[in-house]
């Protein structure tokens, strides 16, 4: 075996998005930490987040963390763990303030406080209407969070290993000993030997064809964990955001509707209200509800010109007309849109030639966010089973983790909150762990398994191309496991995935070199995508109910009697095993969801 | 529609110098981005082609290349912007002034080091407000540096600047943009430290206001204006 370079740290954080950077800031205070990222940190997809970060600051109107908790639990279709949700919503307030103290340039209200806007599913108990809870910086809130955290990491001299692609976790029985990574610029394998490891690798939206997610979001973290015997939780719940740009999937933030934008079908109806999907809050219902409504409108032939999209209209003319109809005093104009939604305007002008100030935007649901992931507690500690036994020293935070605060459907703005709140708690806990934990020896040949897999890919000669397999997977998952699914479609997906697994073995790459060999890395990532697609489908097929983002045409009702529990998927040899763990309830008893 | 692509190629493990690779793609669409085309080359024709990319919609800053002679993000540049008719000719090469590692990939470290040299992080050691809440800032104060908060560190500006090409020690427009973001933030307390860096021999005075940077910026930041504002502070001592 070739030479493997070995580095030693107290802790290794994999991923430099919002979650990884927040954890790094905290963990680095007392521990010697390395942050590994396959992208330059500022290229992480947190930078794409647009609309806002949720916290009940009550800067413009009455609000409370309890209301935020209730909305989150209701949004989750009661699958979220309510104790964890309380931590999220309480800590949100301090943590958003802390971001401001780090210099984050939030927009401001005239009184100088952080500006907040409305978002789907966030409600005022007093008025019964949407509440202004989404703290934002124009429509580039994620960009500002990512930049601010990275800047603070520079200030605090955090150790970065940029463009290091992590490909394995070193686990020996119930301990972790580090990770194996490829230095992309040289193709060399490195071992990072450590007492603790955190995965903060983000999402896996590239499983689907139309997605808001970056090319890099290939589910590496969940796939590696799975291969090392760690279960994945609630993977059947994947959010389809209602408003992606038609065909491209680029996200149009819910903030557009928060600023008054409305959804219109081919018959010119504001269908969320008129067609009874959400008579009360209409366009600001939670995402699963709106995505299903769009899907059903299109299916009923009420897309625009019978096509597979509807319109999202934020032109001042339309918005003001509906404000007037709804008895609201607010009015908006061109300057307001340009100031509050500059990036959205730029996207639609660039990619569609559509000016949102004068024309509606064509939108369709887009694969967006994984509610499931690696199971953790509120301190980011990874849990191995239904009894919540931890794998000491292994942590996860951010989108890759399932705490679970999002349950079956995440509310908008709650992911950014999740990143910083649980990134912080996990970073702190990991640093504490490193104070007392010992550095356990590396096992012999710690990198051998994954190096063998890379040799296999490098030398495989079946003539199949990575993108062909990936496209087929994306098409099948979009057909069969998206906004709606049934037993039949999910079985079809599993059949397709099995065939694709065989094809995957025949993938033949062209680049046999070492320097920046993205050919081989893309092939390896495809293996991760196939794993996550499979877990999603198997978990979904087993769950014979509809809940949140998991909407089945053959089991249309939520079934609390049998299914108020989290799915755990374990890989076992070539097969799998499913287990279930109870949901932690609290103040809020499951009830039917009406918006 | 057909695209005739010329892509600058260089593989350090094989080639002694760079060369142009030529590729023809059929059935392209005016709405395809240059990144879509590069992906087609990489995925369908030559898997060895190396480029950075991630978000595919102009927000991560990975794919600034020199496209038909001008710096742009590949994912934000549609074919329709480069030509019409049956055949479009598109030339893609790495941004200039940074060492080429492989094909379209350059060494970003010198660029990042210039960025880091301006202390691109918030500095305010005063105690936070006693009520445990955010510092206040007026909308007017916030607006002063709004434009320069948009930077995604793509390097399109710095690598289009003749002053940077002439002397790589010039910190370049991107670093100045990021210094501006803090110098003009009413909450920040260390403008003089940054002004010392940008006012140095390799700072703003190297700027000859030729506007390449402003034209190159995919985030439409008015870079030359920001540089002028920093120069003015240096000249007058007033922020
Ligand atoms: C377009 C868009 C808009 C959004 N808007 C909002 C919003 O307004 N509000 C909200 O709350 N949420 C929003 N979200 C959701 C939210 O932005 C994401 O869930 C969140 O940013 C994920 O952050 P993260 O830190 O977990 O991962 P990411 O930011 O995706 O970072 C992942 C990191 O892991 C690294 N990585 C991955 N795999 C490997 C590997 N194998 N080896 C080494 N490194 C690896 C990457 O390099 C990267 O640094 C939005 C999402 C999208 C896509
Ligand atoms: S200022 Fe513009 S061109 Fe320069 S690095 Fe920033 S985003 Fe890129
Ligand atoms: S791929 Fe992100 S800016 Fe082009």
C-alpha cells in the first residue's frame, strides 16, 4: 500500500458549512481541532441559503420561543422530539444575537434592531396570522452566516484542510479513531488520527433530478456512517421545496411569499386559498402542504398553459391587490423588491429572462432538504440505537444530523437555526469530551478498505459512465420517490436502484492520475448517492402512512397509533435492518394539521 | 445549436505545457450555461477535464474562468450571452495571474492570503449591550457597506486587474472590497488597522481605476467605487 500521511488532532470536523464552522469556533477554544472540507469553506452550500434564520426576537411584533416551538412541532407533523425543539427555539434567540455580535450584517428595522420577515408556518398566537420571525440579510442570509463564521475562524486561527475529501471513518468497536481523507490537489491519502470526529457534511439533494442543492451535496457523510454500522434516521422524510425555478430547481425563497408573493395556477386562481389547501394562511402554509398543492394543481391540468409549473407572483401590482383584499395596510413597490430580494431578481433575470418586478416566475417543487440523517442528541452525540446509546467521540451537526427537530417536515428558517444552535452545542460537547478522552491507537491498515475501493474504481473496466448511472437514479427517484409516493412506485425505485448498483460496479473512469482527479471522486460520490437513495426508499416503503413530506397515495392518513416513531435503518452485510424508536412528546399532543 | 469549445488544458502529470483542447457539442440550448457545457465535455467526452464548481447558480464562487477573454462565472454565463446562430464559439481558460494546477484549476492560496491580510473579520472588543441583545445599527449605517457584503471570493476581479498581473503582491480588488465591508461598518472598531494595510505600497494606490474588476464581478459589486471610497478615507482621515 502506498504511503499514507498521518496527522494527529484532538478532534476532526468534516465539513465547513454553517454547522462545521460554528462547531469549529467553539471546539477550538480548548481543543486542537482540524476542519476538513472537500470545498473551500466559503463554497459550502450554507452560502446559498436565502430567506432567513428563525428566532423569536420579537423585534417588530409579539413573539415567543414557545410559539416557535409549537410551530416547529406542528410543521414537523408531530414527529419532532419536543425536548430538542425547545432547545432549538430557546437557544435560537441567544445564538442569533451572538451572530450579530460576531459582526453579521443583518438588515435592520427603522429602530435599528435586526429585521425580521414572515415565513411559512410561523404564526402569531395572538393574531392567528403569520408572524415576523425570520431574521435576514436581504435574500442572502446564508451567505452572511457562512462568511461571518469563516471570518471568525480566520480571526481565531482555526486549522483548515481545504479541499480534503473525507472518504472513511475509522471506527474500532464502539470507539472512533479518526478519518481517512484524500488531498484533492495531490491525490494522496491522509489519516487524521483523533479522539473525536464530527460530521457536518450537509445534505444529499443530488439524489433527485431537480434540486436546489449544489453538485457537491452527495450524501458522503450519511453513506460513510452507514458503512461503519451507524444507523440513519427518518430518511424517508425529504423536503421538496414548493418554489424552485421551473426545470432548473434553483431555489426561490419562501421569503418571496413572506414579502407578499402569491402562487397562481393556470386559471389565474390563488389556489392555496381558493382551492382550500390552506384557507387560513394560504401561501404561507408549511412546505409539504404547498408542494403537494402545486403537484395536485399540475396533475389536475391547472399548471400554467397546462404545463408542469405554476406562477409565483411578487409584482407589486398583484401583491398590493391581495394585501388590500386581506385588509392589510402594507404596500410594496419596485424599490422594496430590489432591496429585499436582490438575488432572486438576479437569478430569474439571468436564468429565465424574467423580471420579477413586472412578471410572475414559473416554479415547481424542487428537492431541497433532508430531515433525516445521522441520529444525535442535542449535544450532537451520535446515537447508535433505539435505546439512544451513543458512539462515544462521534458527533454530527447540521443538515446531516437528525436531532430530530424537523421531524417529518422542516419549517423554513429552521435549518440555519439548527446549524448554529446545534453546531455550537456539539462543538462545546466535543471539546469537553477531548479533555478527558484518550487518543486511542490507530488500527493497522486503517485506510486499507477505502483505498481498496478506490483501486477498484480506478481499475474497473465496464465502460459505463458515472453520469449515466447518476442520471438514471435521479430520474427514477424523481418519478417514484418525490412529493407523492406509493408502494408501487417505491418498489419500482428499489428495482431500478438494484440494477443501477450492478451498473455502478461497471463504471469506468478515464482519469487515472492523482492531481485533482474529480473523475474518480465523482464516481465514489455516486456510490454515496446510491446508498442514500436506497435508504430513503426502503424507509419510505416500510412506513405505511402519510406524514409531513412522506405523502403516500395508498396510505393517505397520518397514523399516530402505529407510526408515531422514528425510523432507524442499519446496513447489514448486503442487506439491511429497520428498527424504530419512540418520538419524545411534550406540551403538544398530536392533532390534525390545518393551515 | 452547436457549440465549438476551446478549453485550455494542462495536466501536470503528463504535459510540459498547456494546450487547447477542442470539443464540439451538438444539441445545445441558448439557455445552457457554460458550466452545463463543461459538464457535458467532462461527463460525455473527457473525464480528465478538471474544474471547480459547486452551487451551479452563481453564489459559491467556484467557477470563475476567462470565457471568451473576459472573467465570468461559468454557471452564470448562458450560451445566449456569448453568441447566437447555428454555431457558437466558446473559449474557456483559467483566470490569469494565479498558478495553474490542472486545466481550469488555479492555486487560490495567494488570493486568499491577500484577502486574509486585510483582517477580514469583525473587531469590536467592547462589551455587548447589557440587555443581552443585538447592537443597534441604523438602516443608513447598514446601507453604507451593503454592496461589499455580497462578495463570494471568486477572484474574477483580482485576476482581471492589470495592476495585479504586473505585480502579484498587489492585494487586489477583492481584498479591498472586503476591507471596505468592515471599514464602513459603524459597529467595527479597527478601521485604522485595515487602513494601514490597504494604504500600504501594495494597497489601493496600485489601482489605476480601469474598471476591469467592476465589469468582471458576478455579484455586480461596484468595486471601483468601493476602492475610491477607501482612498478617500485614506486621504481625508474621515470615514
Ligand atoms: C438554496 C437553498 C436555500 C436555503 N435557504 C434557507 C433559509 O433561508 N433558511 C434556512 O434555515 N435554511 C435554508 N436552507 C437550508 C440550509 O441552508 C442548509 O440545510 C444548511 O445550510 C446546511 O448546512 P451544513 O453546515 O449542514 O452543510 P453545508 O453548508 O452544505 O456544508 C457541507 C460541508 O461539508 C463538506 N463536505 C461534504 N462532504 C464532504 C466530504 N466527503 N469530505 C469533506 N468535506 C465534505 C462540504 O465541503 C461543506 O463544507 C436553504 C438551502 C438551500 C439549498
Ligand atoms: S468582489 Fe466580486 S469579483 Fe471580486 S471576488 Fe468578490 S464577488 Fe468575485
Ligand atoms: S458553481 Fe457556484 S458560483 Fe458557479
